[in-house]
C-alpha cells in the first residue's frame, strides 16, 4: 500500500487532469449517456435511502469482531480492537460510490452478479437493492464478517447468497454455477497477481454487455499495475477510471478507448 500522502497527491493530480465531468468532449454516445444517467445522477430513491440508513448505523457500531485479516487490504494494529464501525469506515464503499454502483445497476439491469469481497455487506446491500430479482452471490474469506453481512441483508427483501471461502480456492467453483456474468464487483485481495487471476477467471463468463468494476485501482503500485494490464487486455474495449474505481466494458460496438473521468 502507498502512503496516505502519495495517495492524496495522486488524487490531486487526477482532480486537475480528469475531464468530462458533464460529458463535454465525449464522442461516444454510450459513455456520454453513462456520465449523464449514472455518474451525474443526483436523485435518491427510498430504497437507496434505506441502504444509507443501514450504512450510517453500522459506521457507528462499537461491536467488536475478532478475526485474522486476509488478503492485501486494510490492516489493523495487533493491539487494536476492531469494531464493525471501524471496518465500515476503513474498507466499505462510502455513500458516493455505493450510490454509483446502485445507479449503474439500475441503469444496465444486470441479473447475473458476483462480488469478490463482502466484508460486512455494505456494497452487497447496494447491489442487492438495485437488482432485487438478480442471482447475486458474494464471496468473503472471513466467517465473522459473513455473519454480520447476513444480518445487514436481513433488513432487506432480496436474497443474497453469501459464500464463505478464500477466493483462491472458491472463485472457480462459484463461477461454475453461472452460465454467464453480467456484472462483477472485484473488491478484495488487492495484490496484482491475485487481481489478474480473478479477472482472467471471470473473463471466461463475460459476454458483450458484461461490466467489471474494480475498487481501489490506485490504492497501491500493485493495483496500478493490475489495472494497467486489465484495461489493456485485448478483450477489453473501454475502461473508465474515476480514481477510486475502474469500470471495464467489452462491447464490440465500442471503439477502444481509456477514459479518465472526473467524478
Ligand atoms: C475492501 S473489503 C470489501 C468491502 C465491501 N465490498 C464493501 O464495500 O462493503 C475486502 C474484503 O475482502 C476479503 N478478502 C481479502 N482477500 C480475500 C481472499 N483471498 N479470499 C476471500 N476474501 C478475501 C477481506 O476479508 C475483506 O473483507
């Protein structure tokens, strides 16, 4: 992981050089509509507000969880008491990006959805609420977190299938249960080779309209390198870098292009 200062400097650079916030200068109708209808969607509906309420509640939770951290991601000091509130503040997607995923799903309407990295179920709640009739599975390696994620989901109607297991030995068997993947959210184990392995495995189930979302693409040098390889993969037609996340599209009708869009 890079230092907070380095990350802040990267963000400042992004903020100065990223463009197209309002879609100006974009020639692709597909990306223009994505900016207008998804990235710039300011409205909140009742369902989204419900997820925000759950997020706000869990951020304040003082309940202590005891577990051994896995994968490259948030690390805690040995002596530190890890509360659910800390987990949410440090590693769950915040409201801005939660809303983005929610709006993205509402807009593209995927039904075959996979998440790598459930944690305590915040991003899962946005996904499940945006796609209530989807086949949505979410994998997490720490059982204590899955228990909380199930509690988080219990306040909502959608049935998310939470799967406990290390990605390294669960992803392939979980993928066998899908004929195709419409959307994958990659948000766990931010090592370069692991990220590329998960990408390559999921690639097998992609189709023309599939969307891959990668979290923390600038979080470390390894993630930067993984992102660079992924966006330049010959099967990828368009990548969209919004700093914290990267979106990948495979649509044959699009021209090869990498966008860095101010979000
Ligand atoms: C950044 S958190 C996920 C946050 C969640 N997507 C959200 O926004 O609410 C990443 C999660 O991936 C899990 N993880 C990391 N490496 C893993 C691995 N190799 N197998 C399974 N889970 C892993 C961690 O335990 C952690 O809970």
